[in-house]
C-alpha cells in the first residue's frame, strides 16, 4: 500500500502543473464509471460469530484485498454507485483466514469536478460479512448483517476517460446471523442469531474508467 500511495503522489506531481492547459468549459464529464481498487483495512474486533472458539486465534489487524465500484454521475458533482470490497486477514498460529466483505450502495459528492485534483466525500450503506475460512474443515463460517461507511478522498483526473482515486472511509458493521457452512458441522445449529458489531477503517487506491 505504501508503494501505491507513492505512485499516486508522483502522478499528482506530474499532472498538476498541466492544469491550466485547457479551460474548465472544455472539460468533458462522462456519465457512467467502473473502477477497481486495492484495499487495506482493519476492525476493532473480530469475535462476531457467537462462539468463544471462533476465530481460532488472534486475527492480524492489517487486512489486504480489493474491490469494484460501478455507477453513474448525476449532474456534475454527485455519483451513485455500487461497491463490492473485501480484505483478507491472517490468524496468528493458524492456517485459517478471516475475510471482511461489504456490498454497499454509495453516494459521492465531488468538489471541483472539472479540475485535475478532485476532493470528494463518500457515504454508503448495505450488507457486511465476516467469513472465517477453516482450512482443516475445508468449509467456512459466515457472520453477516448491515454495514455503513463514511469518509472521503480525492480523484486525479488523467483524461475524460481515466482517473486515479484514493478513498479513506470509516466502516461500521452490525452482525445479525451466523451460518455454519462447514463439512463436519461441529455445532448443533446450522445457523444462529448474534447481536454484535464492530467498526474500523479502510483505505482504497484504484483506477476509474468513465464511459
């Protein structure tokens, strides 16, 4: 992630001096967009399965993954999108892994949409899950519920079709139910209710393609 941030800063240094080459009235704003990103994030807690033995060890805070974002521009400043994102965490002393996953409807307000550097605010809501991958069992246990994000970042406009994006958001998740998708079925129920939540942050760095 550090190397990717350096790439963004270097690109910013290269493109900003050319900001005055065309007037704002000549900038073409396209409607539809598709983006992909690399993501990094962490949560304040991971014991969201309603079982003392899950997860099987201490979860590493730093998770890495990626995501997709697709949507449409309304007017010049407002974007509505659908975002899928995940981050994979190792578990210390175990071969098991934990995956944060979110599916979100997002709203983004872009400031200075015709400039090279475009700060934005972003919020969203949808669903969240924590997926515990059990290597020895070749199955998983899934806790899912609702999710929300709030934050912002900036885009660097490279052309009418391409932008770079740096996103930083706070994440909030409320888990409601757990599914046991393991082969051995070690618990009496196949699914059970939970009432627990966590919060954290996520940083994403990606490319946006405009149509």
